[in-house]
């Protein structure tokens, strides 16, 4: 939070933040807390009308224009709402004076509405007079609520402070006069009294009521900040700051921590309702920071808008849309290459106060298209026809056509013009989403790129663009196959780490889950913690895999947490379809050679990442270390190690006197073993890991054609026992105890037994077998289920590189798996 420098701070509460008496009290509490924090410097509060009141007053006007008596009913409801708030918020002693004020106000509004009813029309001037009542009614009640809570406060009608011209509905501020009026008005106000000022409203020099345009209270706050040389402005609203898109359209939109004035202004200009477009202007000269905070989450995520331009080149920060736009097209030979003509048109429109959202020129078709607000379409056409009368007469221009029902979508971020790729990506994305682009903005502005689409496509366009740019956040969709121990732990981790990952700009969303018997696919997202409850009996893994490949979600990652060969066999197709694969499943690395080559080809096609660091020594980061060594030119010569936590555990326990069968049982109970312990005991698991390691060394190491059968493996259990059904297997295991005890004795006191995997590049040999190793060698010094790899390379010789670490239990596997998922998401 900014330091208290004794400067004024302006706090603005929007309609939703004062929508109910309860909310008003919440606002009072917030200011009480702020006042406690900020000892020096004046606090000023700007309040909107109670939420929805301005809209209701406009409805009343429309009803009156249409000569419907309902304008009275509407006004009656508004009165009743304020009367209820009065009773709820104000001290009873204040009721009579407040009621008198409100009665007079409503009486005035009634007269105005009756006038509209008679005249059957409502001028902008009348409209402003009527809708100004919302703020004029709310502010005295909010001030009373402050006083009722023991905070001295005084209501101010901004018509005594803010001076404008008479452009009703969107008046232009006279800052010098406003400054003089405001400073004079506050001069005698004791420092501890909080002025509560009406937002939105102002007056002309003649004292005629004006308004600053819809959402104008935001602007009032910064106008006052200018007038009082404030140090900071806080806009309190109902969302956590400015989000990357309208949260009602894009639920996964997120708070933008920092925006430049330009970015915020551009966002507001292109329709983001959270701020009035002119809000930033009074702040720029003195670089006054503007915070956007959530009344209901005061300490939560928020946005700071300042003069710092933090975005990297071409980083799209937010996507927004203006609905209800119209396209006005000039057609004719005079329209091509007619920048002078366009300049004249712009000039005339600017003078009439018409915003042009976009200009597009199609020289081949000899047209210039402008996007304007639908309500300004007719005026635009009229102005263009008169401004360009000469060209029209001469036939250089054939006509000015209007097409309603358009929307302008914009991608906003600083330094856009340095990033031509963004425009291309924007249009490719809209094309992929089958959205017809009606007009493309001519050249990117510094801070936004925009395009016109049909109004019906506006929401889809915003969603597609938000998705495509992912706003710096790497959003990835996950499908988890396998909900066993590792799968469940991964889900728990994802649930626990979600916030931390979001802070690191990684947004992972679970869209599917499949077990061997059941599955669910939900493109809208599944909660990590309850996804399993959504599993459906009538759905299987194949259904889900088919659905996800058909759905073409962006950044889709399948996490295979099974040990299934069938699932592994789908990897090449998934990768070719652009779906990333992350897995601790060792099958893919060890299936037949044809499959392996197919998989390698799919990986080389580089459509999607394939990550499997959990398959070998996850806790050692062994695969990534070796990969990095090879990549940087080292040559691996010999790797010896204990890669099976289970077997390490079994031999360590035997060394300490535990019988073989008991040691196996303990390892199984502790969750070290593969789901089927025989995969470990027969050495198959160790052999698979060794093969994966060997293949990781690349074709130069000479293991390119090696298959699992080429790994010489000794089993710890004779094949007749290993082949038994699991329960019989467990029952017969103790028969082997005596034999192992003999072997242990035979090794002698200076040696210990260990199951060692050896990868000898020079000899072209892969071997997994029981060895008696010197008691002081790194291979012998293991505890529990820990693993070790002793690597001799060109760089590490004669002193080898020794990597030792914990065996991959479920926690470590899930953690490394999550790291792979994040890496995959970032790589896509
Ligand atoms: P207030 O009453 O506080 O002035 P508004 O309704 O005027 O509030 O503005 C806040 C609303 O703006 C949010 O509730 C949200 O629905 C909408 N909105 C649109 N675009 C954005 C955006 N990019 N970031 C935040 N809010 C947005
Ligand atoms: N009450 C006005 C509106 O609804 C101004 C504001 O809320 O900012 O537009
Ligand atoms: Mg607003």
C-alpha cells in the first residue's frame, strides 16, 4: 500500500458496493479501517447511486416517453427502496431531515417525468436532470450511515464542486473551475470529517445539471483527485480489480495486478464496464496511482493502474468487446488510399463527440469502414454525407452505408505495434473459432488491436481470444487416466497447489478422468477434489480419448498414471493430434521396437510434448540430468546404480537381518513396490528403467535398437513361484528366506548384496543382477528405499558423478509428475 504522505485519498464506491444497507455498512467499515491506517491527509468518498437505480430511472423515462403510466410505479419503487434504506442506515434523529430532502427530490423527479409523459420526448438535458437523482438520493443516506457508525461525515452534492460544459449525457469538465470550487468547499471542513460526494453529476456555469456519462462516478473520483492533488484513488467495486476479460463472459478471467493508464483507458474504451473510459485522464499529469479493489474481498487480489508500462512487447493483457456497434462504410474509388479523406471524416466525427472504435480500409474493394456505437450510426452517416458532400457529388464516393448489429473485439496490452504477430494470431484464432471477421483494424494502435464481428459472435470471440492469448498464463486442460495411488495424490497436489500455480501464471484445468472401468469428460472443467465423484459407469477410457481428440481443446495434456500397455500404445496418436502426454508409466519406453520407433517419430513431429521424468529415479532427477549432459556434449560411458527402491529396500532390510519374505512384505506395505510386486522381484521393473535410461542417451550410444529382451536380468524369485497367482505367490515366498540368508553370509563381512543395474556403453551391455558390492562403495551405502546412480562420463572421469536420493514413493512421483505437467503446459 502506498505510504501516507499526507495527501488526500479518494475512495469511490460503485452501485453494487452500496446496493443494500448491509453493503453500505461494509463500505463504512472499510473507510473506518482506511482512516485508521491513514493518519494524515483527507479521505474523500465518492458514491454512486444504489445499484440499479440509474437503470430504473432510465426505464421510467422510456415508460413516460411511451406514455405508459408505469413511470410512476417505477418511481414509487425507487422511493420505497430509499425509504427502507433510510430507516435501516440513519440515526432516528436524522430521519425527518433526510426524509424531507428525499421527498423534495422525488417530487422534482415526478414533475420532470410527468413533463416527459406530456411531451412524449425526453431531451438529453431532461434525462440528466432525472438520472442525477440516483446519486443525489444515495449520498445523504450513505453519509448518515457513516455518522451512525460514529464517523463524522458530510454529504456533498457534486453539482457544487464539478463544473462542466452543457454536453448533456457526456459533459466535458472544466478542471480549473472545479479545482477552485472543490478546494473552497473543503477549506472549512474539519480534517476528520469525511466528505461523501455524489458521483456522476455536475453542473454547467448556469447551474444546469449535467452527467459525466454512464459509470461516470469513476470519473468523478479522479476529477476530485485532480482538484485536491490527491496521492491515490481507490475504486471499490464488486470484482477483484480489472480482470483479463469480463468475468461474466469468461469465468476463468483473472486479476491483472498492474496496468498502465493507457491499457486501462483502452480497455474501458473498448467496453470493459469496470471503468469509465475517461477515468484515467486526470491522473496522468501527476502520475497518481489508481487501485481497483473488491469491497467483499478488501485484502484480496486487486489492480494498480499507474504510469508504469510493465507489459512485455506484444503481451495481450486483456480481451474485451463493445456490443451494439454499427459499421459505416464509405464506398467508391475515392475511398482507396484516401487518408486525407479519412482524416477529414475523423475530424468531423470527433467534433460531434462520436467515438470511432475502428477504421478498416480495403483498397481492393475501394471501401473504408468505420465502427461506431449503434446509437451514433445515423448521426455518423449524416455527418459523413455532409462532410464528404463534394466527393459524393463528383462520384468519387458512391455512398455511405450503415450496417447495424456489429461488435468490436479488442486485445489490449502495451506496445502492440511492435508485435505484428499478435494481429495474425488474433485473426487466426477468430478463424479457427469460425467467427467471421467483418473488418480488421488498420494497423495496430499502440495499445490495442481490434476487429469487428457480428454482435451474435461477440461472446464467442472474447472467449476464443482469451483462450488463445491465455494472457501470459499457461492454461492447460488435463485428462487424468488412472485414479490409483499416484493419480489420487496428483489430484490432491493439484488441488493444494492451484493458487500457487496461478501465481506462477500456470492455470491447469481438469477436463477428464478415467479409470479402468469408468470415465468422465467435462470440457467445462472438473474440480480436482471431487472429480472422482463425477465418474460415469457408462463411459470408458476410449470414449474419453476419442472425445478429447475430437474436441480440439487448446493445450490438452493426458496424464497417464496407469501401468497399462494399452494406454501407452495410444501415445503416438495423441502426440500427433497435438495432445501432450505426461506419464510415470514405463511401458512406452520399453514396448517393442516398432512401437518405440513410431513413438519417436511422433515425438520428433514436435506437435506436443512427451514427458516421463517420473519413470526412472524421479527423486534423483536422473533422466533430466543425463539428458542435459548429453545435450551439452558430454558422453556417458558407464552408469551403475540401484534404480529400484523396492529392491534397494529389500536388500537393505536383509543386511540388517530381516528375512527376505518379510522385507518384501514391508516394502509392499510401504507402497514402494509396483502395483504387482513381481514386476520388481523378477527384475522387470529395473530392466525397464535401464532400457529407458539407455534410450535416453540417444542414438550415438548404440542402444537405438535395444529392446527389453536385450537386458540381461536375474530374478529374485524362481520362475515357478513368480508365475503363481498373487495369493499363492505371497504364501510361498518364505520358502526363499533360507537361500537368501546363505547368499548373504557367503558375501562376507566386507561386502553387501545389492541389486545393481549396469549400463555399459563401451561394452554395449545392459544388465540387472544381484551383486556383492564392497560395503564402503556408494552402491552399498543406501538406507531404506533410497536410490543411487554412479555415472562415469567423459566429463566425470575417473571421479564419477554420484547422484543419490530418495526412492520414488507416491509423494515424490506425484510431485515430479506435477512438475512435468507444468513443464508440458509451458511448452505447449
Ligand atoms: P460498480 O457498480 O462498482 O461501478 P460496475 O458494474 O460498473 O461496478 O463494474 C464492475 C463490473 O464490470 C464487474 O462486476 C464485471 O461484471 C464488469 N466487467 C466487465 N469487464 C471487466 C473486466 N475486464 N474486469 C473486471 N470487471 C469487468
Ligand atoms: N450511477 C451511474 C451509472 O449507473 C454512475 C455510476 O454508477 O458510476 O452509470
Ligand atoms: Mg461502474
